[in-house]
């Protein structure tokens, strides 16, 4: 099995090559009096540099420290005198500093308030007098180590136009990535309203993003792998919420916390995203290691892709923020050539998946993967090559047409001859 950080994943962005936190992290201490801030500095000593800032107000009146909060490696939130407001303050800090872990420092041990704090996105909750398992320096070290650990690859598959085959690409890409790497691969249905991965797989909706949102406070590897739906081919599936109310409860900060948590246990996360970049799913696009933008050889589709690529460039998606252009249902006989697509989009085509609507549609209609019933088709081969290119895995040895025909004959005879002889 090729695990996280394995050499075969280097072309896709080896986590070991990503920027690490500085040797001396910066911790923002929100809301303390000066005496307590001095104590915290003594307790933490060489673990981090401390910057004291006021707690965010619900009115949002004082915004002087908001920009600084986003630069923090961790936030220590002092709520010793107002534990009942810890969850609300945590939510406000999560909005001001998305992705920054928050540790609550409190003297309120009420279970409901502690649970509410974790559900609001808190990373840890420590109780006064901050000794034993509640030591601030130990918690700081524990959270920072977790944040710095090698993370799985997040790949967002999307298109700004409907009917481009995004779900077919995402679903079969997850299958092939697991097949060629042997790693933990998770397919996430990020279409919060109207997700259809369960339809493509012909299964009942299972453990969903809304379930994960509620379970984040108690999430660990054993719980996660037992809760997720696992396909017979070996990859995992996280479904979209089953109802509109569940989808409405998921916010942008929740999506960021969930993808951050999932990276800890998954080598690859393939996210099937909606057509429009909604507020809720924008953090996924922002945090993704790779964005696969799917288009087709039609004028509206190419124009849409070109517009999305311009948007990505304007907001600074470059370098590590790799955007790959993929032509789906590709035909070399189309009036719009691959060169035309590249010229219009001002970007090279990363991959092309041949047009075989009949096979792809039949697989989806029957709840099957291309690798199960249509492994010899061009479309299945193209997605396999896409997975290998992302993972940095060499293609299989060349098999001549005669060899493939012989293998196919052996497969058919092994399948049907015993039935005939019965």
C-alpha cells in the first residue's frame, strides 16, 4: 500500500513538500487579563510566542485584531468568567480565523457547554486550574502536532456548467485511485442539495456530511471507518445530507473543519462539487490541493471553463493551487479540437476522457463502476490513466490487441462454460 507522503504521490503534491509551520508557532490569547496572560506565558514557555487580543464582540465593533487572528497558528480563548458563551465566541473566532485551531480555557465543566464548544469547532477544552490532562502547554503541543501531521490529498472535481459528467469522473476516479495506490480513498458528495452519488452507486443514503458535522467532537479513526459506506472495490463514500434541513445546517466553517479532519485518515479525498461555487463549498475549492475543472467540446462549455479559469487566476490559484483542465466525452473528430480548447482557456489540457456515453450511462443506470463491467473501454482506460497521473504511478505494461482478446476469451469461457456444462 502506498501511504500518505509516499514517493509515488510526489507529482500530485507530496505533503512533505508543503510549507511547514515555523519552528516557533504564534498563539493568540483571546480575552485574558494581564495577570492571567503572564501566567499562560510562564506555562507555555518555549512552546509558542503569545499575542494577547480581546475576545471578539457579537456586535463586531472592534476589528483591529481580525487580520492578525488569521496569521495565528493557534488561538487560546479565555472564557473562565463566561463559560456559557464559549460556543458562541468559538463560532465567531472560527469565522474570523477559518482553519485556525481554537482551545478554550474555562472553569465551567458543564457537559452540555463543553459539547457545544466542540460542536462550534473547538479543538480542545481545558479546565482551570489547568493541571494534569488540562495543562495548556501539553494541549498546545498536542494540537499543533496534529495540525502539522502529513495530510491526505484533497481533489475537487467541478464544472461551472451542468451535464459535463462531473459525478461520473469523480466516482470512477476514486475507484481507480484506490486500485492503483491501495491507499484510503474517500469519495465525498459535496452537492449538499441534490447529491446523487447514492443513485450512481444504486445504494441507500448512508453516513453523510451532516452526520459527520455532528460527530466531529468524538471523531477518531475507528469511528470514522466504521461509519462510512465502503464500496466492494475498497474506496469509502461520504454522502450528501438526505434532507434540505440537514444541508442548511452545514456552513462554510463546518466544511473546512470536516475536510481538515478527514485528511488525517485519508490518503485521497475526491470531492464531487456543485456547479456554482456556493458559500458553503467555497472553502473546499480554496483548500483543495488540486482542482479538476471538467468541460466538453461545445462552445458554451468551453466559454464557461475559460471564465472559471480566469476567475481562478484572479484569486491567485497558482503554484500549489493547481487547476487541471479535463475534457470529458472527448472526440478527435469534433469541430472544436483540443488545441481550440487550450487556446480559448489559455491553459493546456491536463487530461481527456473519450466519448463513450453508452458505456458510462449504462454503468450509472445499473449502479456499477466502469471498472466492473466496462474495464476494456476507452473511457475506463482514460480515467485509469488520470488516476495514475495524479498518484504518480507508472502505467501497466503494454498488452497487445491479441493479448487483450485472448484474456477476454479466457474470462468469458471461465464465466459461461461451467453454466453450459451443468
